[in-house]
C-alpha cells in the first residue's frame, strides 16, 4: 500500500509518473480544482476546506461531512495502485488525510508507529489537527490518532517554506503485536 502526497504545483507530474488509482484534492473554496481528465472521473475526490482548525464567518473549517466523504472515498480504494493526496502546499490537509488513510488501511498497526513513519517520510508535515481529531472520532480510535500526531509533532514550528516536497508513505500490514511501518 502506497500513499503519495504532494503540493498542488507538483500534481500533474505525480499523476503522470505514478498513475495513481485515486486522487484526493483538498483546496480552499476559492481555488479551482485541477482537471485530471476522464480517466479520473469517479476516482477524484474534491473537497473544499480551508487549512484551519476552527471555523469563522468567512472560512470553511474541516467538518464531520468532510471526514465522512474522505472515509467513503477511501473505502473504495483497493490499496493498489497508489493513492495520491494533495492540498495547496502538501504540508497540512494532505498529510492529515494521508495519516487517516494509513490508519484506515492498517487497523492492526499502532497509530503512533504510523505517525512516526509519516514524520520520517515528511519532516515538514504538519497534519491539520482538526481533520485528525474528526477522523479519530469517526473511526472510533479513542483519541489515539490525535495523541500520535500531537506526540510526534510536539513543539514543531511551522516550516519556513511555501510548500512541501512530494513524498510517499508505505505501510506494510503487520502482525497485531509487531507494527512495521516503513517510508521511502
């Protein structure tokens, strides 16, 4: 199972090279979604949500409806070929969604081990805490997803970059007592 993450600026290149089976776009409501052509009709989820944790009058915060849409879409992912997730910068909304996808696809793997694998693959990752907390609740993880992201990212400053580098997260299913996430 491979999950690819990239910023919007690298999406076309990543699609052309990796030929993912499904694509998830998380963009501000005022940003246009990329057109990936007929090949991705029904396999490209487009969510309009700002990269914030709390709502305001003018901004769309992640909500339960966003997470439920993500979970329904991920439920249709066969784990082969790769899943590609992007947001504008490839740092927050997309990394939260990648973490969610990895946890969903690997119910027997400890959330902390998946969060550490995410940090190794993407040191700039700052998963959106609202998306993670909502997914944690919807998936019945009892706060473990939220704790794992908080613990592995404690005191990390926001990176001084415009966008992150593309990365891929590979989580190999493990025996219940021996988690084995890996990164490339």
